[in-house]
């Protein structure tokens, strides 16, 4: 039997499930760089370059290991989409079956199914055992519950995989240490930040950067600061760098932000995990080992583990369970177009400018910048969820739809309602001021709701409470927010409404 093995750009694991059971002489591997993957959303140059560079290195590694790889690089084939390339391969070559690991993008799944159906060839899907729970097991855990909660899922996963456990109880007597991990850097700012490893582009990576400049040069962002791992060896180096130099200090200030410091003490491992250059098990085990050796405290290690064993696995499970409806969900009925400055960073809102500038430069912002800066503004302003989700998918180097869409639509925008978040993550400029130095020197004042220097984040926060007060009053977790809102007299509420209308009318000039 001759098999066509499709390997996608986020399936670059060294121990790919199909390769464990296949024979090189009977297997042809097809990898495709398709223009549509960078244009169905206006993908940033950094994101496209990362995928292409990692794919090219993976193809080279496969060939060195004796596999036959048919690699279609950008600009070297006539096919605009993955589906066209797959259809052509099935038309002009003889195969008995097509094999692919389950994808993280329903759109891609449908393309491959259509190509195989047209060709009349069987398509065999393989379970993606990179992840620590299967779709079937997640669905069994979720059952018919209307509301899913990551905390309960996380506890189940801790027990299931015996991570940071003492029998059936969590180490340290608590399941999470969030209360210890919400500190700011204070007035002095972050101190003695360790240098990050440098990944100097080799010839193969440079070819990917050159092709992106040539074919996608009008896309957002630039490549001068490209410094992401594109091989397993580099990913392992990135892991070791985090464990050695940043994990011990990671926990307390993981939510903090600071002007001109895009990376701080974060792991920067999401790209390597999502491309599957790293396995989540080895990353979790390595972090737990640091705790066992006394080289990192429990709050820092638990907070890091929760991001991988908890949120990452939970997002994938919810995506598979709730698509395709998740794609069009709009619980808050938000309809405003995405402001053009999301693509340039040219805004007087210093917090937004900082988060967007570093995103365009590096393809990266940490979880609080995404959730409580750009995401918070998008929700408060009532931006159309589909436009915001497309932006997140386009600009972040670690974005694959299975992880991007539920995080953005569900967490940042509350577009899924209370499906897996108990309340909207809404905050005024006061939160930004508390967790960063972004408000220093900004033309807007976080404590002003109205007037010429009113902070848009603050104005829109109070108007958000006003607009959605009926639903928020029914939510016990929003009680404090609404109690504070009720302290506003009628005249102040009217002034906020007028200020908010003016803010949204002039959103392009903020």
C-alpha cells in the first residue's frame, strides 16, 4: 500500500504518530506552504516566517532520516490553497490512502476531506497524541454540561496525570496560587531581567524570511527582530533557558506589564508547543523537576503548569466540542468594525500602543496584554468578535485556531457568554495603572471617566456596565462591579454615556 502522509505546519513533532507505523518505501510525505494560509487572515510577516522556517527545517530533518518528502515552498508552485495542492497530488500520483493527524483548524479539516472525496481516496485520521487528553475523553468529561469550568478540568487533569499531587491532594494544599501571582513590578519596574537566547537565522531560516519579504512584504509587522525557535534543538534550548533563568521568578509578576519590555519573565514556549517542537509532557515534567530540586517555588511552577495542563488542553477540548458555532458567536451583540490602528499601533492610548507595537514587532504579547489590554478594549468598545478573532489569529506567532479562537472569543470578548467564563473580564484604566507603568505619560488619565483627558478604557468600562447591567445584575460574580456602578448618580451616568458615544464615534482618532 502506498500512503500519502499530509504533515501540516503545526504538526512538526519528531515522533509524528504516522511515522511510528509507516514504512519510508511505501510513504510519501507532502508539506505545502500555501499563500491562502497567510491571506485568509492578513497574517503578520513574523507569523508566516515562523511557520515556513520551522516547516523547512522539519522537512530537512525528515529527509535526513530517510523519508521521502515532497515540499512545495511559497512561490515555487501555482497552488493558492492547501486544498488545491492536495487535489493536484491526488490527481497526478497513485496512492492507496491519505493519512493525516487530526487538525487544529476545522477549515483545514474540511479542505482535506473535500480533496480526498473528490479523488475517491480513503482518508485516515490519526489521533493527535501530542495532547494530554483526547477529544473523546474531553467530551466525556464535559458531558452535556451547559457551562464548563477550566478549574474543574484542571483538577481532573492534575489527578489523571499525577502532576504536583500528593496522592489525591494537591501539593501545598491548594489547587492554584493565583493570589500569590498577581503582583506588579512597583515603581522601580522589573529588575535584572535575564537575556534571552539568540537564534541566529541559518540559511534555511533565512530563505523563509526572504520568501516572506518577497511574497508577503505588504503584510503587517517586520522581520528585523525575528528570534523564534524553528527546530527542536532550538526549542529545547529555549526551554532550558526559561527553566534556568526565569521560572523561579515567573509566578508573582506573571500578570504585570512594563513599557519597552515585551518578554519580561515569560517562558516564550507557546510557539514551540503549538508547532509541536516540544511535547507538553516534557515541559511540565521539567518544570516540576525544578520544584522538586528546590530551584523554583510552588506558586511559580503551579502557575506555569496550569497554563499548559489546564488552559491549553481546555481550549483545545472546547474548540472541538463547540465548533462551528464558536466561530460566529456574538453573545454581547457587538458590531463595531476593528479600528485601523490595530494594524499599525498608531494610537494615543499608551497601553494599546505598547501592546500592539510589540505584537507587530515580535508577533508576541503575553496573556494579560492579550486579555486585559487589547481584548478588554475590544470587548468594552463592542468590536465585532469575528474581526477581533481574525486579528488575533493573524498577528500572533503562536496562533492556531484551536487555541486562538476560544481564548479570544470566549475569554477576552465574552462572545460565548458563560460557556466557560463566569463573567466578562472587564476592567477600567485603573487595572492597567495598577499592573503596569503604561499610564505614565499617556495623554489620557485612567481615573477620569469624562472630559477631554478621560481614559477610553475607563469611560467604556462604565458604559459597558450601564449597557449590560440587566445581565450583570443577574450574575453573582459581577455584584461588586454593579455595586460600584450604583454609586454613580444619574447625572454622572448620563455624562459617561455621552462621553462613550463621543469616544466610539471618534475611535479611529483615539
